[in-house]
C-alpha cells in the first residue's frame, strides 16, 4: 500500500501583501462562505493548481489558480506563483508547517493580450482571475514559465519575473472527419425546421436556412392537376386544416397506399387552387401549435424560388434535397412524379449537382432517373440517394412488380440480385452497396436506429428531470458496419432523423441519458456525411463545434463576443501540463472532452517549446468515468507520466481520487494511451498518524487535487486546491492547503534529469540551422556542430545532419521539412512534420529516434529505441546488430526485422517482414496486421508473434516455393509453432494450431 511519509499544511486563512480581494461574488455582493466574508484586506495564498521545483532543494513554486472559482467572482484576485517551503512532519525536526517565501505576480505590461482585461488602463496591467484561469505550470530550461489556461484554453509564456512574453496561444482543434472524402458535413433541414414550425412550409424552410441548414428537404406528392407540392404523404389529414373545411367534407375517403389501407383526405383529389385554400398545421401534439392555420402549402416551384431569393439576398447557396413519395402509388394514378420533378428543375434552371440530391425509398424510380430521365440533360450529374426503412421491410416497387407473374427483374433492375423476397436489409449488405446500389446512387439514407443498435427498457426513464419518463431505449454498443461498407462502395451516408425531444433520446450504454448534442457527436465520430434533423439549429451548432478551427470554452473571448461557438465545457481546459525530460516539449492535457471526441477522452497535445507552437495530438487519456476530471500531469521519463484523476465530490462523498501512470508510446486503436493505477488517494497507509487525526489510514478527500510532482523513483509530492473559502473536504471546517509526500509501492523508472536531485548533463552547445537547406557534420572540425552533447535545432529546409562520428549525447530536433539525420551514440533525435530519414545504423547504440509527423524512415543499429510517430513510417532493423526497441505508434507502419529486437506495431494496419535473422518479439497492436515470417529465405530462428488475431491478422510467406499443405503447425505449450521441414519460422503465442486455416495465410 502507498504510505504517507511526510505531511504539511498551510492554513486556509493565509494572506500575502496586495490590494483587497473577494469584494464581488459576481452579483455585487462580497464573497462569503464557511464563516469568511470579503472583502479581505489583501490577497489569499490559496487554490494551488500546479507545482514545480524552485531553485533550492525542498522549496517549490505553487501556482494559485484563477481565484474564487469563476470568472465572475475573481476580478480582484491577482494571479500569482508562490514560493513555499514545507517543513514536513515526518522529516527530521519537521513540524508540518509551510513557510510562504515570496511570489511572482503575473502581468501583461506590453499589452499582448488582445482583449480587455480588468486592469486594462493601468501601466502594470496585473492579471486577475477574471482575465485568465491558470491551472498548470512548467518552468523551461531558460527559466521561462509556461502556464496552461482554462478560459481559452490558451498556452501562456511568461518570463521568470512573471511578464507575459507572447500573445496567448490558442488551442487548435485537431479533428479529422471520418466521412467519405473529408468533405464538409451536411446539415439537412428535415421537412424544414419542422421541430419548431409546421413541416413542409416556406416558413419552416426559411427558418431551417436561417438556422444553418445546407439543404432543405421537400417531400413531393402530386395534386389532381399534376403539380408537385411539398407534403410528407399523399394523405394530408394530419398536416393541414382540411378537416375543418366543410366544402371538402365529401372528399373524405379510404384508399390503399403501398398496400396499407388509410382514410382521410388525399392530395391527388385536390387541384392546386384547392390546395392553396388550405393551411398547414403541426402534426405532433407535443410540439408548438401556435402556428397552425397560418402557412400555405408550397409547390416545388415555390420552394426553389425561396432558395433562389435567399441566394440573391445573402449570397448563400442552399441546396434542395427532394424525396419523391410513394412513386409506384402515383404511377398507378397516372401522376408520375419523376418527370414533373425533372422538368421543374430544368424550367427553374436549378441544375447544379452540388445543390441537389434526389432520394426515394423505392428503387425502380431511381434507376429510371439514372438511366432515362437525367442523361443528356443539365441534370445528368445529379446525385441520387437510396433511402432505407427498417431492414425487414421491402421497397414497395419490388412488392408491386413481383405481384405480376410475368415480371422480368432484369428488364427493370438490370440484375438478378432483386427477387420477390429482397428487403432493405439485403440492399444494405456490403455486396449490394458495392455491386448494385452504387451503380445508380451516390448516397444512402438509412434510419439511424437500424445500424446503431438499441434495446427496449423495462421501464421508461426521465432523462431531463421534468417528471415525465419518456426514454424507452438504451444503446447496446453494437454498431453495424453500414457506414464503413457504404464508404467502401463510394457512397455518402445521410441518416435520418435527429430530434431534440426527450422521447426520441436513448440511454448511453452506462445508463446515462444521451443528450441531442451527444447523439449528433456520436454519429459524426462514426463517419456520417450529413444528417437529417428537425432542429437544424442544434445540428448546425454541433457541426460548428466539431469542425471549429480552435478549441474554445464558454469563457473564451471570441465565444463571449458571439464570434464563435464553445466546444469545450467551462473549466475544462489545460488542468495539467507535463513536459519532456529535456524540456523541449510540453504535453498540455485538457480536463474535459471536446465536442466530437468520445465523452471519456481527454486530449493530450504536443507543444514545441522552441517554436512556441502546437505540434498535434499525442493521443487521448481515458477517464474511468466521463464525469471525472484531470487534476495534474507530470513526467516520469520520455514515455511515462503521472496523471491525477478525480471525481467532483469531497469528504465522505468522495469516491474516486487516484493517480495513474500512463505510457504515451502505447496507444490503442481508439487512440487512448496505456494507463495503470499506482495510487489510491483515499486509501493511504499512515502508520505514524502524521496529520494527527488519530487514524493510521490516511485519505485525501478533497474536491480538487491539482498538484503532483515526482521527487525520486520512490516518492511523489501531492497537494490539494482548497478553493478558498469554499471547500470542506476534511470538514467540518474550511480546508487548508495540504502538501504530502507519498512512498510508492513500486519504484518509477525516473529519468535522471528529473526529480528533486536531477543529474545535470554537462553544459552543451546549442546550434541553430537556417530556413534553408543546411548540412551539419560532426566529422568536420570546422563545423559548429561537433557531435559532443550538442543541442541542434535544424529548423526549416531539407537538412542533413551527421552525428555518427561524434562523441554522442546530442539532442537533435529536425525541422518541418524532409531531413536526414545520422545518429551516433546516446543521441536523442526527433523528426519534424516532414518525411524524415533517421538512421542509427552507423552509430554505436543507445540512440532514441522519434519520427514525429510525416511518413518517415527510421533505421536501427544496436540497443536503439525507435518510435515512428504520427505518420505512416518505415522502421528498419535489418541492418542493425539487435537488442533494439521499435514502436510504430499511430498509423499503418512497415517494419523490416533484424535479430533479437522487440517490436510494437501500435494502432493501424502494420506490416512486418522477416529476413534471415530471427529471435524477434513482435506485438502487432490493434488493426489488421501482416506478419511476413519468411521472405525468400528461411530465418535462422523463429520470431515470436505475441498477439496474432484470428480472422483479422494474416501470416505471410513469400518466395519459398511452398504451399499451405507444406506447413507444419504444432503446439508448443499454449503456443503454435509454424515450421517447414523441421525449420522453425514463427511462434504464435496463445493460438491453438487447430484453429489455423489457409484463410489465415497469404503464401506467394
């Protein structure tokens, strides 16, 4: 069990010099809680949200956060970094007190912040908790102070005196749409803005356009005199006031529509002039009825006129997404819809294929459009969309056509795939999408619940707390591969219908209610190309949040000014910022999920200190519960870090306060870094009762715990944020600032340059490249770069760096272009964004190569560690002497094997190629991997594959002149040995030989 070694406490009522504070809680009243009432005479020393080592052993810099908890109540709280010296109980002569030494005040005297701050007009421009929410701190090698903020969120750079050096650096929103071609996600106004206006009215369409819809969707039926009007069904009883018109009482009738008997009034029994005497009504009684009887029923011509008027007035080019309703039914009435649709579009000169989709639930009419009506017209490139009902049902044209015993399916459908039994499930199968649907359609429109699977609840659930239980379904977690199959067939996917009301919502897998916004985000993550929505405002908001250029909180100045939307919850910015041991890279971690990301994900960014710029995402940290927050983030070594994860409770209600070790070199298929619990802060052994509570079990039950730093391989320092004067985690009195030292159960692999007694490398030379193509050669005595513990920043240009003949210990940072770097001994080499070649084969070993972004080639020597980074990389150990560690990281990488190496593919579909050597241990990771265990020659010894996945991965053999029948598959313990004529090729760990078939192999 983790043990409490040392304990110190700074009383809550500790103040430093400065002006009064706590005078305004946001309502004009002073701050008041737990017997403390502002304004306070000076500035409280409280709310620690980050810790770093100061210049003396046992002395620390603690960052106080934004003040009294919010932007509104912290305008007189000055942002500061306090130097503290704990006199730990448990240490020699320690009494558990904390000495407050001095502070650094944060300020912007150079007017770099581009928005108005509280002290805007003063010369010092001291920063307050209403200007920035400072939550994490790093001190770099030049003693500059980097701070992670939550209002932006921003990265902030200060000098050692607390003066802001650069404009706050905004956070890029790194999100790739997983859709067909990476094109813009479409918001389609389903029947207009039908959630707030009667459907299929010009007013509903106009509101949809105003709310951000790219397309509006008119369903089309025909009047008696052959005019196309916008109605969802030929039966107009529920969507118009026809029942209130006595002059039409005799038109009430019973008909059979697509095999179903209906009664009411039908559009085809009315002329357009008669239709124009009717008014639209809201068909759903739980929606707003106040617009009933006000709006006309529009024609398709009038819908096109509206769109063209909007373009003329605003410049917006809105598209029209038509649906022909019950085409077989109307054909039988002699009122075919398709010819009228085509002619209307041609007459209106509305023919731009980028502004049109024509969709239908039937098949034959879409084939007729594709083959007969659209060719050789200005509409010939118009995209068609096949709609899908529940998979067990059938398109009605198939039902009707096969009722004729002489029907020839080839003549109509052009294929014998269509039979009398063909249903929507058959038509959405992968082979149908790629072999039939994509011959006439450019997209599909499935009902969302047919491929994101739910199950009924035993009892309805009240999800929004209004006292009415309306949620009746729960997600199972099963998602059918409809989107993936459609995209492989070159088809867009536009599911229907997204609605805001609770009755249409579901529970998440964990039982929590899914909000409308979360539902949109879920489908965006799945890769849809657009969606039909009754509420375009909601659909457009989520889209803007997902595709925004920056991550922004509600407190971001652009959001407050109405110039942008927030896509991160308030107080969920950079709560933790770690750094690489060499100080060249920051790793800021968001406390909350960005809209579009999984709810349990927390982005870990990579930030280049020298460039002062974000370099992308490392991956995601996965919280145990989506409501959990991050407390702090600190390094152990180049790959491993500590993370505080906590719930939002305090005292006896606190259930989750833990510290995890993560490894950013191990990332799963979903992008999550590996994590391992190392400390439970609610269960700590305290045999000496250091905090004096009379107990030998110690807990740290504070709401916010936001400070952790590694002291040595066995000890860490942790501190709380006491949220003065509000938190009562210890209770019943106000919380103090507690600082503790914990002894871990297992030692950490601490980098020698970290901890309270770091090993400082000899002073080295710093060399900078130019923006042009540079050459650096350690073998050249006249070169500034001598290869002896140099730090080289190559910068822009296609650079050549040769450190192979230097003494080693260099840190080489490639620039953004295509560089070549040759390592020597114990060098650290980081590639940039370009396609780099990092070669350690000429060196003497113990080099660390990291490809960075771009498609890189990394070549190993001996005892080297290679990490491909974010690109699709080639990692080659075939020239090396062995004992290398090779990591593919995130994309689909290609590995060439040497001998006695350890390889990890990471995420992506990786390829591993063995040559004459062997004794390698290969872990493919997630994805469909290829393990080529022999290529032209037999390996000297078998390679071990640790995670072969049947039905996903394949074993490859090339150039041996053998077939599957020649292989010898035998069991060796729990593993399968693959050999040929007693020559071992590979060992598959955990695989039964009897489960291997020819399908698991590719032999060429």
